[in-house]
C-alpha cells in the first residue's frame, strides 16, 4: 500500500515536471526573440548576400551593420573592434542568440536548424546531398578564387581576366550539374540553399563581365530567382551602404 501511495505521489508530480520543461522551452524561445540579430555585411559581398537572402526567406527581422572591405572607409573590417567580432576580418558575421557566427555556410545551416520555417535544405537525402554539392562547388571551388583578397594579390592589370577565367571554369561544370538537377529552381521546384548561393555568384560573374552565353540554365535560374521578394530585398543595390550611383538598379 505504501508503495502504491508513493507511486501515486510521483504520478501527481509528473505534470509539474512537464510544466517546468515547457516553461524552460518558452523562456528559451523568448530569449531567442528578445534580441534582434545583427548582420555585419558589405553591399557587394556575395557571401553577405547569401545570408541576407536566407534571413529574408525565413522572414527574420535583423539589424544590418554595414562593414566595408575597403580600408579607405572608416567602418572597415580591419578595425580593432571588428577583429573582436570576426578574427578572420571578413564578412558576413551574424550575432544571433548570444553567439557570433562568421561563415555564410555555417550561418545558414544554423538558421535552418534553429528556425526551420521555409527550410533551405530538403528532407530527401538525395536532394539534400545535391544541394550541398552545388553549395560547396560555388562556396569552395568558384567564389574563393575570385574574392577580393585574391584579386588584390593578382593586381589590377590581371584581376578581371583572372576572375573571369575561374568563374567560367566553375560555371562550365555547374551548368552541367544544374541542367540535370534543376526544375523551376536549382534542385527541383523548391527554393534551397543552392539557389541562395547561385544568385550572388552570378552577380559576381556579371561584375567581372563574364560571358554568360554558354550557361543558359544558370541564366534561366538566376532570372527566375531574382523575381522573388527575398532576393529583391536582399539585393546589393538596395543595401544601406550601396553607393548612390548603383542604388536601386536591381
């Protein structure tokens, strides 16, 4: 009998435990929402644009802090203050949920894991792998070879040719992949992280006057994606640090 009374007492306590757990979850969610995320971004940075697109797709309100890649500007990445934000002295960096993340791939994965609405990674494992394939192709085999630091090392006389060469080389392979994987968007008919990476890279290609004629699939997808509100509101030409001569040309 005593054992039954003890068991009954424990059973009565269970709802309180559940209530406590639920309260903790609510507190965590409230703390997530209490502070608006801060994005350190530069208007022409394709890596920054990726994160801006992801934030827009997920309808996450955030504060943008324009951070220049140019030393001539007072708010550049080489300041002592920004070194504390991102030791690599690059953008983007996103301060969110009390943490600072400093790589576009890591940031977007975190957003998808903590804010699963409008997911950018498919549930299907094959499609998810294909999305990641495209992401890493752009993020590791194309964009790094034409980024600002590399082009500064190459020098002004050769940097345009260098950028066009490596973008074109990467796009040749990417065109073949997308011609097989794409539907309305890069992988099937749903927006994914692959689309988030493609559009900023095409923007770079056009900046460096890359001939896009050999890449009809890339051109088609880029045009389709640029019709979407999330890509419009995050476009470099509508950013607060965009120079007036380029502003609102998206």
